[in-house]
C-alpha cells in the first residue's frame, strides 16, 4: 500500500491491490523444498511455511470476496497510505457528448477516434499516470476510483454535471443507468413503466430491488396504483401495505370502491393470509354479513367471522334469496 500510495493512487486502490498479494504463493513452497534439498534449510521450515500458506491463501480469498465491506470498516485508518493530492482538482461543470470509461486498449482507441472527429468527450480513469498522459494530450478527464460501488462513480459524474437524464440522452439504457445511478434516479430519467418493463412486471421489480426501495423511487404506493393498477400493486407490495398507504381498509374501499378492491385482491393470493381476515370482519361490522358475503364470498366471510358450517349454509341461503 505504501508503494501504491507513493505512486499517486488513492487508498482504496492500494488496499485492493494489497489484498491480492497478501498470501504467500505455492512457488514459495517450491523454493523452501529446494533449500531443504541442498541443506540450507531445516525440514521443519517446510511444515511451517505450508501452514502459513494455507492460512494466508484461504484468508486472502475471503478478504478479496468481502473487500468492500472490510475497506468500509477500516478506510479511516488508511489515510496515511494516500497522498494529499491523490485526487486532481475537478474542472468546472461541462456538457459532454460521450463518456469514455478507462483509457487503456479499447478506451485509448475510442478516445483517439473521438478526438480526430472533434467530439466533446471526457475520459474517466483511476490511474494517475493515465491522468498525466491525458493532461499532456489536452483531453478532458476525471480521476476517480472504481470501487465496485455505484456511489463513487455517481458522485464523480454529478460533480461534472452529468445526471441520469443526460446518460439516457447519450444512449445509455435502463440497466446501464441503474448500475451507476440506482433506481430512484433511473426512474426519474426513464419513468417507472420503462424501468418495470425492463424486468418484466412490477412484482419482479419489487422482488429485485425491495418493496421499500421501489415504493420510494416510484413516488409512493398510491402513485404506483394510479400509474399501474391496484391488482399489480397488491401483487408487488401485498394487501396490507397497499391498504395502509390509503389509510386502512375502509378508506381504500371508499376511494377505489369495493368492487375494484375485491377484484384486485386475488393478485395477492386472496385474503386468507392477510391479518387473519381482520378487514373482512371490519367490513361485516359496518355492512352486515350478507353484504360482506356478496363482496368477499361465503367462504372468506365465514372464515373471518368464525361461522360454523350450519351458519355458512344459512348465509349462503340468505345471499341466494336476496
């Protein structure tokens, strides 16, 4: 990390690079075995090195897998490995036609192509040496870290005045924009229906991103019901959450109408798993057993009210008669 830091890289780059060389390699065991064969080392050293190798190889594997979480915990202690001028000063906000991520191999070719055609573009890279090269070539660039987290790149782009809507205008699709800006900003740029269509339907979108995240990013459950349908909202968020967004079962009945509520309810697999059918019981206390059975059916009404088989038969008879 000291060498990486002195080279002008930031602490995250040094930490991630250090993890990859934290273990001793199997080649060290070959060297030790060679040392033993010529009598320069004792045989006990090989056993010790083998144990160390197993521990470091296994440990570094898990450290690499959970590197982001480990870095978040210890990053404040790693400032000593980072130069104060590790990040270049940002230029003023500008509009760019193209974004080039990385300036090695393909990125270099793309950059040269755009430069020859006088296109306005910016190169985003993490390598200080690349930044120096771009400065010499008078190419707009931004030095940042690619941590695997979209927040770092999102922050860097926003500092340049580039938001999700501009990415869409530059030809980025929904998934590409999501990786950088997340669900809320992507929804603002493309619209909720365009995002949902990318993943099939509202239920799949809620499963992928979480109900709370989808509800917040799409403007709330009531707005989702208006833009999609009550049936889709019930399927994605559950009857309880949707009804609570309207202030309870009575309110949603008044606002949307009982027919619409009952029609949409099967999308959430019926009422049998919803608060022990408490809402049906509440509706029955206001409208009576027969009217409740007319809307919800004799089966669910009987289950919610705890009716016996005989009572349910009588309720069915009265419903048919009425």
